C-alpha cells in the first residue's frame, strides 16, 4: 500500500496537470525589466533586464524572444502582464500609446495572452525595496527594472487573488 508521500509524488509528476507561470514586462525606451511568478501564481520575483537596441520594434523582438525562451522551459508561460505607464493622476504619458501598441504584436509573436497592469510608482517602490538590501546605488540601478517588473507582477497577482476571494 503506497504511503501518502508516494501518492503526492505521483500527483506532482502527473503531466495532465499543467502548471503555468505569469511573466511581467516593464517596457522602457532603454531597458525592459522581466519578472516571473512562482508556480502557484502568488509570488513574483525579478528575473532579468533586457537591453535591446533603441526602438519599439527591437523591444518587441527582445520581449517576444524572452517569453518564448521562458515558455520553452518545463513550466510554461500562460500570461504576460505588461506594465502600463500612467501619470499619478491616471492620465496617459508619452509612453502609454507605445506600450499599448505592443500588446497585439506581442500576443501574435508569443501565442500568449497579454494584459495590462498599472505601473504607477512601481519604480519608486522597487527602489525603496532594493535600498533595504543593497547599499551600492550602481548595483541597485542594474536591478531596478527587473525589480519594478516584479512589483508590477505582484500587484497583478494580488489583485487577481483578491478578485477570486470575493
């Protein structure tokens, strides 16, 4: 008779249960922050910073390649959260239409649905979190975009969890 651990191990190995992760992208003119969720979809962590050549087309290509790379790993990518820039009062910035225009081509290039998440104050929040752990501003700056993507993703995951609870 199998023990409880054996049953749990078999369930975990069952390939009919498909676990997917959520990827967040914080698009910027020079750098793109990338973050990813854990397998439960509750925690976000910074992953990397992409530095494509200038222009939305190069940024789109870099983002699509990174999502395809992540989707090719053992645990697939089921959703992309794209940070949507807004001013503090909620009005669009100069970057808002650029980011909005990336949604459809990113979905087409990756085959993964894309949703927007308000990114107001995400960089400030990321900077304050990084400052608690890293005193060197150069090291913080190198990690900032990925940390901001993680803040955006965590905001999305928290809002989605709250919607499922209520």
